[in-house]
């Protein structure tokens, strides 16, 4: 078990964005995290990776308690995330962007370049390595998000809607990237709205709604769960 | 003097240019360097060569304290805090007459000699200023290729995204701020020995800060050679302006102000990056022409 969340609670003023959410992530797996808009998925990532402090609960990573550790410490421990709203370093080139991540593991520029190059090859951005990050289109920016995070040599990667807003033809490419990274030994939690992709990629799925975990299990089971159908369709079942 | 200004502009650029957060009060470190050297020499006869190092050490300590307190502040608040800090030091230099000679300043005794860092001709000063400039620019070149440089740029662009990749943003900023402060302090020491007389309104003034900041901004924020380009175009131009129209005082200030406005309006990062972009575009166009 690589990650364990124990009753994480996060409030923003009055609203409870996460309400006692608990789960465990098996090492080496791909786990899908789904839920309607505003369910608290991104907030859950923010809390796990130390971007936001949590109000209650505990988080363990590789057996070590990491509750409220800073995100740069977690990156060094081997946890890194991508952003739903991409955050490239615009004035730097694509390669330099990935190198920032690589410097998490190595000191010299040469080794950082090697690691970053490998990551760019994995996501298929090698050809674009000398472009300014600000010149990338949305699909490429999402790939750069993955490459930056992958360059830190993570054990656990949190991917937030890397397939949102890209061309349907690119979804397959992105799925393959996710699978390749997973096969290189990285555990992945994947937030995604595209059901097809998430169903084919993830062994298990966690469903959030209004900050509560409403279902968890194998992909095929979860989509048949009545709570989940209710949450997604917003109608009462007869 | 152009060498010295270039070195100062590059020192400032080392933190603010690469990180994109303007430390407007940087003259404070120039003042610390100038005063440390001048006072130790004038009052205790300690060689300015040692004075430079003492000034640098003092600046490092002050940078640690000030940086630790202010670097976490967001954009505008950080800029304001650096101004406040420079003002406090300037006021201290004026009021602490017993130590600093108050607004009268410090007169540096003229006894030529290598140990005293004093010469009758200008050449030795030029060599020192040149060496200073080369060292600071070399440091910037090295920064661009180092982990610290990558981290600094990343933090400047997006702190949260940088931390996610394992960058300790506070430490990164503090390190660069400290190095920048020490380099600025060295420049202040050299300036004091060249001018042979210092007073608070000169070495610690905001105008002084603004001058070398302008050179860096005009030449190219966050580029190793930007300050060089900026200084070697602007310093002679301002001198000519001052020389040809002596009756209109402040004309050079007006010019620098105009340049700053142009740079900000067009959102370029200064002369050097603009040139580079131009060359890149030309090249790309040439390539496309060949293809088609
Ligand atoms: N920093 C914040 N401050 C205040 N409220 C926030 C903050 N971040 C998120 N929220 C609120 O928390 C709730 C959950 O938001 P979150 O972004 O986690 O949803 P999500 O599941 O990622 O949705 P989406 O699918 O649209 O990305 C929303 O109501 C949102 O408005
Ligand atoms: Mg979200």
C-alpha cells in the first residue's frame, strides 16, 4: 500500500469540500477518481500533496505519516501531481520545464537534461523540446504537465484531468502515455470525466460527490452502483 | 563608471531579474558596502580590501534577516517592504551621526597605494570595476546553467507549480537574494573608494537603486548580458545628454523614464531579449522560405 487517507476533512468557510474521505491505494495500480463538477476531486489532490492544509484526518505515504507536509517535501519523497489548469513555466523552454522537475533528483545540468529528455520522449514532446512553453497548445500543455511531474521520478503520480479539452483522437494517445508511465512502475491516481478512458485504464474507481466518498470498487461494479447513477444523472430512482 | 554600473545592474538582476520580483530597495546593500569600507578605512585604517569583505559579510547577514522576513510576501508587498527597508537604513545613516557622520557623510583620506585601494590615476579603478563586472556577469552565466537558476526562474513564474516539483521556494529565493546582496555590496565598496566621499543621500538613495535597476530592466531582465547591453547603451547616452544640454537638468532621468515606459508598455523584457526574438523570427522565416 502506497497511500492511505484516513478521514480527510477540508472546509472552505461554510462549505465542506471534503467530508471524512478515507481510501487506500495499492502500489503499482491505476485508480480512477470520478465525480460530478465541484465534487472535491481537485481539492482532494490539493490536500494529499500538501498544496492545502487539511482540517482533520491523517495521510500516510509509503508507511510514513505525511499529514500537512509541504508539497516540495512530498515531491522528494516521491509524490507529484499535474494541474487541471495547466501551470507551465511560460518563459522557459519545454525541456527546461521538465528539467526543473529533474533537478529534484540530481544536481548536475547534464543528468537533469537526460532525465528530462526521457520524460519528454515518454509523453511525445521531444520534438518540441526547444519551444517556449507558452507556445504549446492545450493538448501539448497537458503532456508537459505530465512530463514535468514524471521528471521528478515519482512513486505516485496524481493526474488531474489530463484528457480534458483535448481532441478525441488524442485521448487514445494520452491513455497510452498513462499506461506506459504506470508500467514503468509508477502508481497513478487519475481524475477524469471521460468514462471510456477511465474505465479502460483503472482497475479500481473511487467516486466523490459533494465532498463525500459515495462508492469505491472495480470499474464495472461502480458504474452499476445506484448512488453513482443518481449523482451523475441527478434524478431520484423509482 | 560604466563597468561599475553594469556590475551593479547585474548584481541586482541576479535575484530580481531571474525571479521577476523587484527589490527596489537594493541600494541599501550598496550603502552597507560603501559605509563598511569607508568607515573601517577612515576611522580605523583598515585596508579597503578587507573592508569590502566585511561589507559583504554584513550585507549577507542583513539579507538573511530581511529576506527571511520579506521574501514570502506577495508581489507588491515585497516591493514596498524593500523600499521601507532601504528608507530605514538611509534614515539610520543620517541620524546615527556618531557612527556614520550623519548627513555630512564620510570623507575617505587620500593616500595612494595598493593596500589603500587608492591611486592617483583612473586606470586602476577601471580595472577593478571591470573585474567586478566580469565576475558578476560570469556568476549570472553560471546561475543560468545551474539548479539554482532553474529553480529561481520556476519560482518566479509559479511558486506553487515549482514547489510541486520539489523546489523549496523560500530557500531558493533566500539564496539568490543573499548572493545578489553581497555582489551589490561589493559594488558599493568599490564606488566608495572611487568617489572617495560618501553620504547617505548618494549611496543609499532610492534614485541610485532605480538607476541600476533601470539599466537591468532596459537591457534585459533575467539575462546575463542584459545589464551589459543596457549600461553600454544608456550610460553613454545619458552622459552625452547631460553634456550637451547642461541647462536642462534631469533630461537623462526623463530618457530613462521613457525607456522604462516603452519596455513596460510593449511588455518586452528589454533590449537584449527583444533582439534575440527578432533574430529567432528572422531565422524561422528564412527556414520557412527555404521549405516553401
Ligand atoms: N481554494 C478554494 N477556496 C474556496 N473554495 C474552493 C477552493 N477550491 C475549491 N473550492 C470549492 O470546493 C468545491 C470542490 O471543488 P473542486 O475543485 O475540488 O471540484 P472538482 O471535483 O475538482 O470539480 P471539477 O470536475 O469541476 O474540476 C467547489 O465547491 C469549489 O468551489
Ligand atoms: Mg477539478
